[in-house]
């Protein structure tokens, strides 16, 4: 006979697994690709576009996981604009897929950094 005890945790996985750094790494890759793409032509440019889109999608994924699985209602009490910050950052990652403008990646990085500040604050408490 197997006995299963319920486990109670703040998030889906043990704390310490989630981190906005994963989204930031992908966004930084997007920026670097966009910078290099400016001088590329032909097949190299096509490959860069594909990779940029993959990395943008990964940034979106990591933001969505952090938003849905780490942050809880008590965090919203201290940061009522948290949902809006995530929504806009996820939309900005999508903008990086649609455009070849380095400024779009810079904006995404700024948005992720704002989320990372809130994340760090929640980890202290």
C-alpha cells in the first residue's frame, strides 16, 4: 500500500528554481542577433531571423512560467502593476519576433530588469 502525503509549497517546484535570468539570457541573445543581423545577407540573415524568433519565444516562455508559477496574490498586494508589467514584457518579446530593431530588444531587457527587481524583492521576504 502506498501512502501519499500532500505537499504544500509556494510554487509548483521548490523555491529557487524560478529566476528571471533565464528570460534575460534569451532576450540578450535576441539583442546580439539583431546587432549582428544588420550586416548579414542571404542564408546567414535567414538563419539569424529563425534563431532570433526562437530566442524571442523562449524569452516569452520563461516570462510566462515565472508569472504563472512563481508570483502569487500576496506579491500583487505589494506590486499591483505586476500583471501589467508581465503582459507588456511578453508582448514586447513578441515585438522582437516581428521586427529587426535592436531598440525592441533593449526595451525587452529593460522590462525584464524591472521584473527581476520585483522578483529579488520577493526573494528577500
